[in-house]
C-alpha cells in the first residue's frame, strides 16, 4: 500500500492539490484520503473510478499497480473495437464499444490473462480467454 500512497502523492503534486482539495475534487471524505495515505485502508473500486473519471491523465493500471505512465502517454496507439479478438468463456459481447490499447507488455509473451471492463456505475465484468 505504500506504493499506492506514493502514486496518490504524485497525482497531488501534478495537479498542485493537497489531500483535502483532492478529496473535495473527487467527492470523498477527507478521512478516506488520510486512511489511504497512512496505509490503514485499501482503495475501493469506487475510489479508483472517481480518480480515473476526475483526472483523465491518470491511467488505471498505473494507479493500481504502478505499470504504465503518469501522466497518461497520449501518443500510445488505441483503437475502438466492438468484439473481442479471441473467444472468451464468459458472457457474450454486449455490442458496446470500448477503447483498447494495442500496446503489449514485453514480459507476457502476448498472452492475455483476462480482460476487465469497468462501467461508469462502478460495476465491472471480467472475461477470461478459453
């Protein structure tokens, strides 16, 4: 959790905010930020989604595990897709389009472990390749 706190501090510094102003900006209690920074609590999905929605330069994977970049690298290639490239063993595609990065990290040999889709209402679906 210490690493997550460091990433939060980077966001504060980038936007020139203190913890109180950050809490107000994403509409969470100031104590929540204090508990996250101290390592007492782990971030909730709702908290993470509020940060991502409020601060477009923050990449989800960077915030959660430090992989990727901050601020978001706008030069990375993205494309819009409506169906997955390979068969998945969960629900059928909904037809909703999603923005997908085509950058494949070099350490996974191009194998997809899972795909997670986060919805604006805070829910999510996980798809796992067959």
